[in-house]
């Protein structure tokens, strides 16, 4: 069996590292010569929309998947016409546009912050009368890790925030005074079997995920599972899906979903019986899904912009090191570390050490 992956970054690499022991082969399409998954399979080097390479990918792979959601619609459609593509292009189309995505949530009865599409400064000014302060303006497309976003605290912020978007279509949404951010990750196979991971509790800095902690037995788990199941069924979804949520006053409000394996699920490599990466491979190949049961307490810390000292990291009790083989660059995720312990006390002691190590190299 051969899985084709659009993209050969760290997510593709971790998918391959999980799939190879199952006897699965990989072929990647990625424009970067030193893409970090390239050693784990065949690497088609070139643009994502090169018809010759897409045809080669579709020809060689039994199923094609992707590690990022900004796959151009025509690329996804071309592949779907020639081979199995999971998740299906519809999930990409919804996830790529924040307005379409929020409308989709609302149609499914999944709560979101109040929001409005804005296409001019005048529309933004009018919308603020409805949305209220503070608010966040976000570009509708190509936004990730907080990019293309501005916080709006008063009318004086509007002209600059609008200018930063450089004419890109946008939505403005109410700022949610959340008690915490969580995400739910689930996998659905071609046959429709579904498994859910324990909730991840997430901390961001500057819009980028810093720390995720596994929250097995969390009181919000049933509500999060109900929301993601609705989403998966409406999209006839196959693969791993991540839904990011705000918790406020005991209720969940959807922020966005990612139609792929997700950074907030990296702790599943050591902290769950079957990792999100292995279950993604199983799901797209219609193999039986693996148990998602938490194994002890787990957390993950991202290294952004700078690599950890491996020996110092491994000296932290219960730490597991995952370097991506990427050159450090400002704001770039280059590694993560997972902790898995028996008790919460052990977890939090080690987590404080790991966060200090990450802070020392962080350039964000
Ligand atoms: P996003 O790119 O939409 O995932 O946003 C990145 C991060 O910005 C989120 O994880 C939150 O920490 C914060 N954020 C985004 N939207 C909101 C909102 N409406 N209210 C409060 N915080 C938000």
C-alpha cells in the first residue's frame, strides 16, 4: 500500500514514521529540496500545481492525503478525479475560508463567536456597532498561527488593521474572553468508524501553539465529541480532523477546524495507545482504527525558532524529543517534546523545566 502526501514537512514526516511500521510506503510532493519528510519515501520535487507531478502522484499512490489545508481547489479536484483523496476536497474548501467555515458551524448548530464579513473599512466600522469591542479581524483565507489577524480595542485601531489586510476579504469576530482553549481530535475511517482522543488543553503565544496537555476524563469531552462528530458526518470526512474550541462559562465555542493531523495532538505519539498519525494512516487506508486511550498523563511543548539542546532536553525526566530536521528560522516550528508521566505532579514539574528550555531558544 502506498500513501501519497501533498507536503513533506513535519506532519508528513510523523505520518510516515507512524505508517512505515504498518508496511505502508510513502510518496511526497513538495517544492522544497530539503523537505523534512523526504528521506522517508519518494520525493516528487516541484510545485503543488505541476500537472505532471500531480499525475505521477495519483498514478503511484493508492490514496492521497495532505499535511496542510491550503491545497488549491483545482489541485484537490485534479487528484480526486484520478485517485482516492482523503479527506475529500469539500473539507478543504470549507476550512480554507473562515466565513464559509463559520457559516458551516452555524448550520450544524455548533456555536461560534458573533462574526460578520467585511470588505471595506466602512463595512468594518458598521460591523463593529453589531459585534462590539474588543474584536478580532482576520483575513478570510490563507490565515494560520494568528497571521493576518489584528485585535481591535477601539475605533482608533480600525484604519491600521484594515490597511494591514491590504484589501484581502476579511471577517470580524467578537473577542471571546475564554477560560481556556481546548481542541478535540478524532479519526473517521473510509468505513465510517470513528474514534476520539481525550481533549487537549492548549496555550498559545502570539497566535502560535506553545503547550498542549492531554485532558483525559475532562467534563467537556462529551460536548466536544458531539460537535466534531456532526462536523465529520456533514463532510463525510475520512482521516484525522481537529476542532479548536474556546471554553467560556462552561460552554464550548468553535474557533476553527483543521482537516489534517494537528499540532495539539502531537502528545498522542507517547501519550495515547495509538497516535493521531497512525490513526490517520489507518483511516485513509480503511484499516481498523486503533484505541485512543490515554497512556498516563501527557503534554507537549513546541520549540519555535530555535532548537533545544538535545542532552538538556533528555535530562528532563519523562521527556521525549522530536526534532523535525528543519533549519531554525524566526517563528518556525522546528521541534517538539512530549512528556508522559504517571501522575499530574510529575507532569507539571517536568513541564515547567521543558517550558523554560523552550523559552530560552524561542525567538517569537
Ligand atoms: P486562529 O488563527 O483563528 O486559530 O487564532 C489564533 C489564536 O488567536 C487562537 O488560538 C486564540 O488564542 C486567539 N483567538 C482567535 N480568535 C479569537 C477570538 N475570537 N477570541 C479570543 N481569542 C481568539
